[in-house]
C-alpha cells in the first residue's frame, strides 16, 4: 500500500452562494477528509480562493484533483505540494514575513530576532 501524503490544494472558484458547500460535499460524499480549510475573496470580488489541506495516497489525491476540476464553479485547481510550487510558496513567505513583522505591534518587533534565518 502506498504511504499517505499531505497535499495542499489552491482552488479558484466563482464567488457564488453554495460553492463552498459543493466543495465540502465532494469530500464528505466520497469519504475524503479535509484537514484544514481557508476561504477568501481575491482582488476580483467575483472570484474566491479556497486553500485546503488533505491527505491520501497518490490515487486518492489524483481523484480529489479530478473531482475538484469537474465542479462547475471551479476555475482552476493547483496542487501546491509539488516541488516547484512549494518553492514559490516558501519564497512568497520569505517576502511576506518582513512585512508582517514591520506592521506588528512593538512587542512582536522585539521578538523578531527569535524567528531565525528568514
């Protein structure tokens, strides 16, 4: 049996009523688990981004990817766990962290040296 892997999916969807329920229903209807879920509007108010974390073997992850792409309101599905995309996510985090620390309250600014080599 193949080992289970954790995968992060970024799903761009139409910002319409019931889309999140359809995505969640896809998972529950097939017995897949969502470990973490985040939804937010993009700069375009008609589009939302769903970021979800799930786990499974390669076959299950492939099924999830294909089932998400079949939903009508889904625009694009990206598996962020692939090597090239994960590097981009790390690069993005390294650029965002200084902005977060710059805008943090003074108490947190004093502790930024404990963050490490970022």
